[in-house]
C-alpha cells in the first residue's frame, strides 16, 4: 500500500513535554534539554517509521532523533536572517548549531525553490522536496462578491513580523484616500501614530470574526516585505485562505505554487522596499477592477489544494523509506 492510499484514522493522542520558563537563561535552557531528553525517549518508545520535524533552534540532544528513524526536516524560512530578531546570542547560537541537526537528516522539505537552492541549505546535499503551504478547499466555502462603491482591501498579519511590511499600508492609505484598507491582526501601528480615516485596525480576531470582514473585501494583499529577511519567494497560508474564500490577491513576492498561473484575480508587484511607491496606483486600479468578482476555484485547485499537495509530501516520504531499505 502506498502512503497516499492509506486509510485516515484521525490524529493520535499527543504528549506534552514541559520545561520551566525562567528569567535566567541558563536555567531555562537546562530545562529545555531535560524536556528534549524525555521527548526522545517517548519517540523511541513509539517506534516510528519516519520522523517529520519543522526546523527550530537546536536543543541538545535532539539530533539523536535521526538514530531512531529516518528524519525529514521542514524548512520554511531563512532562519539565519530571521533569528537575528532574537538577539545576538541566539542568532550566533543558531548559526553555530543548525548543522548539528541538518547534517543528520535523511531529507529536507522546503517551502520554496529559493530555500532549496540557498547555499546555507544546499551545502548539506540532502534529498529535497518542494512543498508549499496548502489548504483544504473542501472545508472552505467561497464568499459571494460584495457590491462596494469604493474598493476595500484586506491584510492579515501578526505584530512583530518584520517581513509583513504592514508599515507600507499606511503609505498606501495616505496616497489613495478612496481605498479602504482593513488590517486584521494589528491593534496599532507604532505608538501614538495618527491613522488616515480610510485605514482600519481590527486587532486579533477569531476565524469567524475575520471571515465576516473578509466577506466585504474586494481583494487582499500578501506580505509586503519579504526582502527584509532576504527572501524573494514564499507560499503563505493566509494567501491560500483568502484565495479559498474567493478573494483576489495582490502578491508582493514570487509565490512558489502560483508563479506560473496567469489569472485576472492575481496581481504581482515587486518585492522591494519601494513597492508601494512604485506600484500603488496598480494596486488601487486592481482593487477597483475586482469589485463584484471572485476567484475561479477550478483554476487554483491544482496549485493550492491540500489533497494535491500532501500526496507530493507522502511520495517523498516513500522515497526516503525506500532509500533506508537499500542501505
């Protein structure tokens, strides 16, 4: 039986491995090490055929996972740049230790071709699959198109993420007063900053709440500043969710899955610091052109649907397991 043909029986009950969160760095890290050791013993007792792990900052002795079963690690970002946001100590620690786990993997799953080909990942010479983020289209009903007189555009993000580029939306709102820009996930943009009347901050919302807001949108816009973490390519889940809901998208980066799709409901702009200055009018006109329109789901299904994408991941796992049998 192939993995993709295996029956789905639901998720197994999970275990949690706690460590004390203390103000002292040494005590906190020692707690993480002890928790990692308990986790390793639990995984060993489970006797998995394969282990799939998303990249995170190294904790001793987590590299021993590779001795239990073939280890596949998922890489989702340029960690060398992103971890700089954690401070000098953590950034240096990540640079010095990232290879301890990566060199022991049997394979990598990268979110983009860019991450696969980046020298800091390619040097490990591992079998690699490219699997962008996906979404289960069967579980999402498209929203009907609103009938807006003036165009409304949405952005979904989380504070503290440099690559979101949410600061650029303030400029977009100031330059185009007839664009109504809704930001979900943010309660403020800087301290005591006066916002234009056409810029709305909705703060953090549950899914039902933000879906109601998205229902009134003519289009949405993706992360505006991947260049700030030295990336050009991505496949964000929030983009897939908006498309699944039928909302046209502005893509300020190369989308791993959608780059080859030519459709009127996708607008591509450069991934540069000045992209709002140079392409603000294009975004404005796109938002107005999308009034009363929605995404053609049949066109996006082969590119972003989970059923299509996860088969690719499972087939890669089969190759890793076959490689193990040959050794």
